[in-house]
């Protein structure tokens, strides 16, 4: 008989258990991206994983727990993807350009993940319409925004960027990037390369230190 603590992660998991959890997350992403959050039932996810619905509860205590894990995994993978492409740039201005380009590249090359995130963000709510993602989704306005704010602050300190509130600018940049996901659902042929170029130019001008011109 399995431990009741296994699904909550309170005991060390075996390699096989970690692999099964990862598979369930991938199946959940596929189901949500294809069917939408409400139709991506545990039965559907189990069918895609080739297991019974009941077997999911060995790894995740509830459907909500699985959805939270999907969000955490995709957010972490996205952050790693972008960090790899934005690091080792010579200046904060170059880092900002790379940050924007990497974000748009990720959206274009991981469309299922983006569709799943959009569906979760829009539909994972309680009966009163409040997000079930708190406090995880609050990190979008805190921890996950920190690297971008750091780029902007260093750019100001080095005189490359002009005067603005780093948090406000970071939120504006993120909002412009995050708007791409919902657009792709209606416009799958959206020119992402052109979108990235436009954003780089737009925020290059918005952050520039005019006094250095």
C-alpha cells in the first residue's frame, strides 16, 4: 500500500515516479492545448498517458495540483530557455534585446505550452471567478519579473537607459510579450519575427537615454 504522502511530495520520489509525473505533465499540456482547460479532464489525461484515472492520484492529490505543476514546469522551462539566450550579452541594452527576442522565439517554438498557459490563466478560477493560481501566479509580478527589472536597473546605472521606473517598464514589456499567446490562437500565421523586431525597436526607444544622443 502506497504512502498517503506520496502525491504531496513529502517523501523522496523514485526515478520511475519522477518520470511518470513528467509524463502526466506533458499529457496535461497536450490535452489543455488541444481541448482547453475545462475539457482536459483527468480521464482524458490518463487516456493519453495510458493509465487509469485513479492511477493519477498516486502522483497528484487533485486535478488542481496537476494544473499547478503544469504551470510551474512550463514557467521554469521558459525561464531557463530565455536565460540561456539573454546571458553573456555585452551590455544591458543587448540583454534587453535578447530577452525580448528569446521570449518571442519561445512562444513560436513552444506553441502547445503557450496555448496551455493561456488557457490556464484565463480559465483556472473558482466559483467566484477568482484565480486558483495564487500565490503562484503572483510570482509573475514578483520573482519572475526580477531578471528583467535587473537588466533595466543596470542599464540606468551604466547610463544606457533613461529615467523611468524599472518595475513599470518591466511590466509594460511583459504585457506586450504576453499578448502574443492569445493572438496566436486567432492568428496562427502571425509574423513573430516581425513582432520581435517591432518590440525591440519600440522598447529600445522607450528605454534609451536621450541625453547620450
